[in-house]
C-alpha cells in the first residue's frame, strides 16, 4: 500500500517534484564538482609547487651530520663523500614511487677562478629520465629550479654556465663572458649565459651541467646530493610528534605515520631504500606546500559545505510548500489512524526518491563540471573517482531528508481537528 | 442503565483567548444507541466531536469512549484508538486526492491492520458504489463521496461511529440514502453519534442532545 501511495503521490504535481529534483541536481552537481576539484587540488597544487624546489634532499649519510634545533634538522656541511647516480634507480622500487614528481642530481666541487676558491655546482636529471644520456641542460634537469631568477638565459650547452649573483659580483662576470676554471691542474672555460638569484648558497657558485662538472672533476657518476620533489600530505600532529621524537610513537601511530605520505615518512622510506644515504626534509619547501595545501583544502571544504547548505535551503523551500499544501491529507491520515512515524515514513520515502534521482543525475554532471573546473584552474585532467557515483546519490538523499524534516515536523505538530474543519 | 459506549463527565473545553466551547458537559450514551447532537453554529457540536474522536483534549473533566479516557492518550495512542474503535465520517468528506475510491477505503485498512481488497470492494458494493471503485474522489458526486467516506469509516468494523454533519453537503435524495445507511448501522448495533444542525435529520436518530453555548440544554429520547 505504501508503494502504491508513493507511486501515485510522486506522479502527481509533477512540476513541483521536477523542481525539487532540479534543485537537488544543480546543488549536488556543484558539490560533486567541488569534491572532484578538492580531491585533485592536492596533487595539482603539489605539482605546481614542485617548481619552487624539491622538498626532500638525499645526501651521503657520512656527510650528513644531523644537527637538531627545536626539532628542526639543519643542513649538514658539504663533505667529500659522494653518492652514485645509479643508486637513484632504487627510487623506482619505493612504495611511494608514484608520489615522486622529479629527481634533481647535484654535484658540488671547489674550483679556482682568478685565484679565488669558488664552488662549482653541476645539476642534471638522473638516467632513466627524459634527460638520460644527455650531457646538456634539459627541461627535465631544470624544472626543479623554477624558483631561480635568471638574468640572461639558461645554459643550452655543456660549455655554458650560470653564475650566482654573489659570485658574479665578486668575480666581475656578466652574461656572454667566458670564465676559466682550475681544478687539480685541469682547466676548463665556460661561457656565462646568465646571472642567477636563488636566495641560497647557489648565489655564491658557478652552475653548469652535471656531466660537465663530473668530467671536469674526474668524478664520473658521482653526485653530492639529490633533490627529490614528492607529492606529500601536510604535516599534522602525528607527523610533528614523530619529528620531535620518533621514539614517542606507539606501534599503531608508527604504522599510520609510515603509511601516510608525510614529507618525513617519504624521506625515511627514501633513506631506507638508498644505502649509505641520509634523506632529510627541506622544511622551507615542505612547510610552504603544507600551508598552501591546508588553506586550499580548507577553502574547498568551506565552499563545498556552503554549497550543500545553500542546496539544502533551496530544497527546503521547494519541499516546504509541497508538504504544507498537503496539510489536510496529513490530517486525514492521522484522523484515520496513522501514527506520526507513518506520516514521517511516507514523506521520507518521497523525499528519498527525489533526492536519489537528483543525486544520480549529479553523479553524471558533477564530475563533468569538476573536470571542467580542474581544466580551467590547473589545465589538466582530473582523476576519475568511481566513488562519486555512490556518493552523489547518497548526498542527494541526505539533503532531501534534511530538507523535508522541517516542513514534515510542522505538519506533524498541526492541530488535526482544526485542519479537518478548515480552520 | 446499560454499559456506556460514551461518557462525558463534567467536560469543559476552553480555547486560547478564553473562548469556552464546552462548559461542564456530562453525557451518557449506551452501546448501540443512535444519538444526534444538535444546536446552532458555535454551540460546541464540533468541539464535542473532536473530544470524542481523540483529536482534541478537554480542558477539564473526563471523556471516556468504550471505557478509555481519551484525555490521557498521546497523539499516537489516540490514533491507535481511533483506527481500532472509531469510524469517522466528515462533513467535508476528506480524501487522499490521488487515490481511487477503493484505495481510499483500503488506506483505512492499511493503518488498521492489513489491506483486504475483497472486503473493501464488498463494503463499497454494499453502499452502492460497486461501479465507482476505480474513480478518483474528484470524479465522484457529493453523495458518492459521502458513501465512500462512510465505507472508509466502516471498513474496519468500528464499535462507535462519529459523524460530523453527514448530510450537510448532500441533496435531498442523497440525504435520504445516507440516513438509510445510518438506520441500517443502528439496526446492526453500532453506536452512532451524529452532529447535525438539521432538526429533521436529528429526529430520525434514537435520541437528541441539544447544545447551546457549550451546555446541554435539552436531551430527548424518541424511540
């Protein structure tokens, strides 16, 4: 009998029912689109922020002397101990390998220029990357340095270099000039293509391609350090607890920490994979990423929540008039013996049908709109989320239920006698 | 004095604003009686009916129907009592507009216990509505609607039938038909309390109660 009543009731006053479905559909489409965007925003923002430098640095363990101040591990001095380029292949076996956006190899040596000691940095991409076999600067080897400001041009060939802004001032170098380097009796000339401002120690150095520096220094396949850009999760209390005192974590907490891509847990996994290495989090980068991500995710959550609330209010408006115009029907049901829960069940089922339909439609249109937003904001593809096919109708159902509660409670508290007698 | 189907003990109903709809009314109706409650507009007839079907509660006094003090029941308990013991007939008929005549009758069965289509058809047939069972209320005449309303009130075989101006919206012919149905119900032993302002209709019942300004001013037994 209930199904019969439901079917007849839903088929009646179709324009009002369609309006309710339309409201839920539009609202849920926005919510689902924002969910699609917010679930993708972490990955996309991480990739955008990777241009501002890697968030994990891998160094030879013997050269890395951990110095902690206030829980933060400071950078060790440059040592004369090297890692092998080949060791970086271990990153491919890592549990977090899909979170690695880029690996940037670096080799520091000390050279003499005009009788002064000047650091020379070689930068390059590892073998196996798009730059494999190349000896020149490539987009792959440079994309981790998007935050560097270059006055002039980036080097294009092995005999070209950048000069840090401090080194250029000390040595009196300008773009287009040649600089002559001396190291252990060997000499090599490089043409200055640009002056670079990094805000870091590279400001006092010359910067050339990794292969050039390896050849010149007689250190084939050797690197001083590798910068690893990774997709990570912003640190929370658990990550902070580990950072301050790794031994303070319970086994369950440690399990949770190691299974979450916090910067620290990814660094620990890298360190474990690459023998003889010490991987540390570059706080400046990871904390900036974390702060931006938290704000972005918070913003998306607020927007999604507000959209759901606005949708709910709109549906309340539609359902209120739909329910209130059936006051005499409810009064009749109660007069012939329906309990309040019977009336509630009837309206809940009707609302559920409308909510499920609106939500099901939004399960199709929401991801399409979400894809459009991702494309417009980040210019890329959004990940497909099958769970939205279930989540969207479920959200529609919840919104419809919440929306029908107020008007139904109003009619349940009406005076049945007065309504039946037309007062 | 036989067993009371309806008993009112010094019942008053005062609405917000101090309007005294019923003022110390006491009444005793035995099982199987057919009573007409009459009086002018505003005399308290409808208020009395609302107290008897448990849709309203007295401000003072006790309303006992088949031994149950309706003033003590919560809305759901009152609904249970109505569907099990009372058949309600409205002046304005009141139907679920999107259900057919048959389905409206079956709706009362649904909230009472189980739906029995055969029984619902039988009662409509008895009231001369066999060929109108699948019509929507809006497709029925006033007399037909009232007969469906009576069928819905009787389908669960209530012990007490409460009718509010059952012929108020009917023409003479339909009025007579409805009164014949009430006479048959009375002969079957149902307790009937019928509110009407029509003295001719009232005189056809077994006894009449005249209300004025919320008080019983006269009680008369005709048969």
